[in-house]
C-alpha cells in the first residue's frame, strides 16, 4: 500500500483507467463477435466505431486497428454487405427556413500608422 499522497492518487487513477479500458475492450470484443455471427451494415458500423475508439484511447495500436478494420470490411464485402451504406430511416422533408438577414457589421476602424522617427 502506498504511503505517499501522490502514489495513493496514482493507484486511484490507475484503477479508474483500468475499468474504463476494460469496458472499451469488452465492447470491441462483443462487437467483433456479433459481426462474426451476423455480418450486417449496423454491425459493421459498430465494429469500425469500436475499433476507432480503442485505437484513439491507445488500447490497440493504430496499425492493428487499420488491419482489423480492413479485415472487417473484407468480411462484410464477402458477405455481400456494402460497407459504406447504412440502413437509415429516410429523412422527412425539411421545411425551408425563413431567410434571416444578418445585421450588417460596420467595418473596423483602422488605426493610424505609427510615426517613424529619424535621427
């Protein structure tokens, strides 16, 4: 057990980080397993998102993350899934927004040039 105050804090911080890292790793593994069972647009997007999160947090090396994403895309393509397309609900027709004119800004006043002194 640490005695120094800063060492005690490091133990607490390390414990929090370990929990956070294990959650991210678990989410990645779960997404990969779900993608392996059923390759679909939603699972493919989830896998790529989880891989990116793990790489951003430093849990997976960026090159390994790129390799994993490439393998997932290849598996999705082999399963007949278009990786770039996701199943999203069609967007409702948006109402045209009322045109608002921004108030005209006055040009900033220019400062006079600094005087040069000659000797």
